[in-house]
């Protein structure tokens, strides 16, 4: 019964991943290529964690 109130770690990681990609896109639009690269790298690390949890 209480299990329905537990958060899904996969959903949280997916949301964080999408947020990082959005931030990277905004940094790119603003011409900050260094921030874009860092945020993209962080997003890729999150994607790898997501893939590990799925398998």
C-alpha cells in the first residue's frame, strides 16, 4: 500500500537528464560553449546511469 508513494529513481534520473540537456541547449544559444560541453557531459553521465538501471 505504501509502495505507491515511493518515488521511482528512474523517473528522477530521466527528469534530471532532460533538465541538463535543456540547460546545455540554453548555454549553446548564449554562446557559452564551455558550459555547454560541461552540461552535456553531465547529461551523458546521467544517461549511462539510466541505461544501467534499465538493464
